[in-house]
C-alpha cells in the first residue's frame, strides 16, 4: 500500500487530522489498535475551546456539535462557600462549548466514513521505519496478516502508551514529568447538572468538579487517593463526599441517582521533546499530557492538529520549509497549556503533607483572583484557549 501520510491512532486527534488533510486532497490512512466500539466507549473530557470548535467545523464534523453543544460563557471557582464567577465573554469576548469527547469522536468517524477514506481497526505490532531516510514505512498485523504502507510522513496520534514516541531514539528524547499524589474519582449519572456552568470547588475535604454532558446528564469528580479503587465507593458515599466539597447552596439542590460509569483518573503533567524526528511527527497525548484541571488535554491535542495540518498542507503546496515550523509552534503552546493546568491543579487541590502556610497561600491566591479583574481576565484567556 501507499499513502502520503499514515496516521497512527484513531482517536479524536488522529481523526481530526485525517479529515483536515483529506479535505485538502492529501491521501491518508488511519490505523487504530482497538475496535471502533471500544474507542467510542471511552469516557473523556467535554469542554471544547474556540479553536477546536472552529477546526471541527472546518473538518465537516461540526453540525451536530452546533445543534447539541452547550455554550458556556463562564465558569465558577469556589473556595468553601465563597464563589468567583469567571466571565469569559466579559474578559475575552469568547465562549467555550460543552460537548463530550465521545460525541466528537463519533462525529469524526461519521465524517471520515462518509468520504470513504481508509480507516483500519484492530491493528497490532505497529512498526515505524525509515523516518530518517527518504521515505517511511509503517507495518502492522491485522487479522493474522502482516501489512506494510509506504508513505511520505507519519503522524503519531497514538497516545502516551503508543509506539510513535518510542520510535524516536531514546538518546534524543527529553521527557519532563510530574506525577500528582492523588486522582479524580468520577461518575456519570443521568441527573440534571447542579449548575448551568462548571464548578471547580476547593474545600477542606479536597477538590471537586461539577460538570455535565447535556442538560440531563452530569459528570462529577472528587479528589481521591491515587491507590483507591472505584469499587470502594458506593453511589451514596460519592454523593455525600461531593456535597461536603461544594458550596452548601449547591449541595442542597444536588439531584442524585445511580451512576452509569465510575472510574479513577490519575493526574500527570508530561511533555516529550522533540515533537518531530525526521518524517515522524508527534501529536496529542503521544507528546504531552496535562491534568484535567482546566480542560486542556483534548484542546491541546487539537492545537497540535492545527499546526501539523497547516504545515503538511503548505508542504504539499510547495512550501518545503513549512514542516520545520510545526514542532516549535506546537511546543510553545503546549508549555503554556501545561503551565495553566499545573497552576489550576495546585490552586484547587489539597496535597498530602500540605502545611498551614501552603493552605494560606492557596487562600491568598483565591482572594487575589476574587478582587482582581486582571487576574480573572488571564484565567479567562487561558480557559477559552490561547490563539493558535
């Protein structure tokens, strides 16, 4: 087989990249390790920055998002019973859209299938070769048979555990990481959200997040021990813990119900440099991970897709310097997103061994944010998404 670009990974970043390239006349093949049903079963983030919203529309996958997505013009930060509303429109003139990552992926699959583009599921033992030469080869096993694709370039969109990053020689890779000493226990429930905007809550009992997927489906999280097990938490225990961490006024109106899904997510900050090696380009979680505080994971992957799709389209149009710009541009924005997620995580969580001084510093930071419109504007600018 032959293709101009092979995309390893059939999650939202790989699918979005494939759509943008396909619509520009660039031939791509997407390789996914799991089944389509498995990918669509993943429960992930649901806040889309303005840049990702625009890209989904450009990819021909935004119609349902525009019909069903919930426009949010602000968010709430609480500290005990004190609240700060960050007004996105006032400070930036922009909004964000609440629309689940599962639905984004479903729409991108539908758009790619409608074009009849190549998408291979259940591929195993992927090997990427020739990235330092004059042409790359991606080989894989599917259904017991070995296949090989010759290509110009490879886009590694296969996540933290994928093969793409490991294909870059260890001697040239620099990896920066922070592991946080807690996780998020999350549940999905068919109950109305407790508020029409997200609530990021800090309390003496730990952090909580009140989010949603629709007007009738809620997504809630509480900070927990990273070694904990969701099986240790009954639904009633979760709801009781959530009430103790959000302002009392919301705890009184919280509607509870049986959980549809319950899981614990670890929190990590991670960046790999470089994001390009020869004919291989890293994109999304293959190159970087942020803690979910501030909703930057999917959106940072989308910014990579923006830079990489523009570079490849310009390259095939004759600008052979365009590919050199991808990694520096992407990394510059990645590190800013890492900073914002790190700051939000440190501001809102209780850390093991945290001293009284540390807690007072968090309180002082929140007080400054509450009193200072410039600080609120900086938060709003980061939350709606820095320009590409």
